[in-house]
């Protein structure tokens, strides 16, 4: 949801503006169709009168959030590309909002940012989009040693944790939806002080919030490492605007329990290091694009089995200034899906001076609606963090013992190694 300061625009002009940019955004002009076991992207010209509409909302403080929550429950048509835009106005005297919604099978987070920048940003070359996998190519061949190292990491994180399974609080399909904002300066200051990234700071504050909340509300998550699923973007400049997902949802174990903010940030920085490696990303991309379909489906089924589902956390950055006409975007609020069985999903959108977070939380978790405020306070504590000691190791994790996980990952290693070896032989 883009918040803009300026005059409410004409709906006809907004539709025409979007229509002129469709050629460079195939994710807006294709429909996912399924024929038996086969799925394909089919061209489908969107009808701007159906995809883009306007709604006046009341001036009460909660009116805008109420309207957005209602739109989240609208079904997607089967015969049109799965996206829509709503011009929302009336909630402020000097501005308006543009709500952009899509279905996750059609667009991942990197593509959502690409769409926003293409529609409301300056002209960009494909490689200038904010969220691309740097140093990665569609044909990247990971070294065999990296295949083994990355696969060992996957195996270690395949263990069942059962952290969110409680007979007293079974999962539901009801969600708290809460937004909160913090200055991006807080994240940048903490990142500079700790030699970390702003994504590390976001995850550190999230781990701190969960650990503090668990101490009184969820004993099973108190004092232990906190498993979190994070999306690793694998989208290259050649795939800007292409429909579908180009990400690998991988697990890391964040430091839990009670500890100083600087120590938690250092431990988080250590466990996220692999996610920043181009060679590791090349392995994940090979798994995503070159594994046999049946093997990849087994990998997905295993990682989403009960006892392995956990918190999802996504961090997005929009690096280019956005506007529509003379109206400037001053904040972007993300909206994230929280699939069945997932206890909580959190997305942060960092844009200019504001880092806005969306929390979607299963209402089965007691007092979990306090987590956004706890995260905000953890960021405030981190902004004054001094550089921590450098000899702190990562949070400990238990080795995987499940036979199904071991068998699957061994097969995955064999498949990737064989494909990399074959490719090397062809090059020779």
C-alpha cells in the first residue's frame, strides 16, 4: 500500500498510466493455467476497468486499515491475471493511497517491488531494479564443494522442531493483521555499529521480540534457537517482470533466549552469512530450476510438513523514489500472506525514511498481538548498539535425524553433483 501526498488523481488517468507500462511487465499480463499435471503461463490482456478501481473510505483513524482487510478476502477470478489496484481516498485531507494486491503464485516480493518501480519510479534498466540476486546468472554452475556445503546446511535445517505445536492452542485460519513503522535510520545505525546488514537488524529485533514474548506466553520457544523461514531472491536481471516465483524459502535458526542486543545481532549476522554468498545462491537456484520435478516436490513437501512449519520473515527494499504525477510516495506498507499452519509471517518494506512492518499472526498464539510493539522496542534498543565481540558463534542447532530428510538430501546432492559434473565435462 503506497501512501502519497497530493491531490487525489483521476481514475481514468490512472488506468491509462498503468496500461502504457504493461509491455514491460509480463507478470501483469499472464494467467497461470493448469491442464492435468501441467501448468503454464498463458497471455491474458487485463481489463483496466476491472483491475483498477477507486473507493472512498471514512476519515476515522482505523477506516483505511478496515478497508484493506476487506480487500484481502476478495477472491481471485479464474480468467484474469491475479492482481488488482485500488485508489483509496478520503482518509486524509491532503493525500491518498494506492493498494496493490497480487497472488503469491504470480509474483514474489522481488516482482512486487519491480512492478511498483516500473509503474511509479524513474526509467530503469533491468539490472537497476531494487531486488535482484547480485552476482548470479541463470546458468550459474556452483562448485562441487559448495554443493556439498549447501546441502549439508539444508540437511541440518530439516530437523523437526515442533516449536509451534500445542494441544492447548491448535492452529487456526484466523489472523491478526497489524502494521507498525520505525525510522530506517534505526536499522542503519545498528547495522553500521554491528558490521551487519539492515536485514540482520530486522531479524535480530524479530528474534528478540519472539524470545521476550515466549518467556511468558509460549514456554516451548523460550530459551531455545528460533527457526525462521526467509526467502532468498534468485531473480536475475534477465527475469525482471517474469511471472512466477524466483526464490528459495530457506530456514535459519536465530538466537533465542535472553542476551544483550549486540550479542544477538552478532549471532544473527553469523547465521545469515551463507544467505549472502553467491555460490550458495547458485546451489539454491540449481535446486529450484534444475532438479527433477518429483524430487523438488518431495523437498517442498518435507519442508512444509507439520513440525517443521515456522515463522516466515521477509525484508524488502525499494531504493528508487516513487511518485504518481505530482503526488510523492512517502511510505509503503507491505502486506504478507500467512499460510495455514504458519504461526506468523512478517514482512518489512524499507523505503526512504520509514521501515514499515506487516505482522500476520495466528490468533491461536496467546497475546501474540503484542509482538509488533515488542519488535519496535527491540529496534529502539538496537539503534545504540556498540560493536559486539567477534568470537561469538552461531546459535546451536540439533543435527537432523529423520530418515526421510537424510534420504531426500542425499538424493538432492547426487542430482546436483551429477548435473554439475556433466556440465563441467561438456565445457572441457
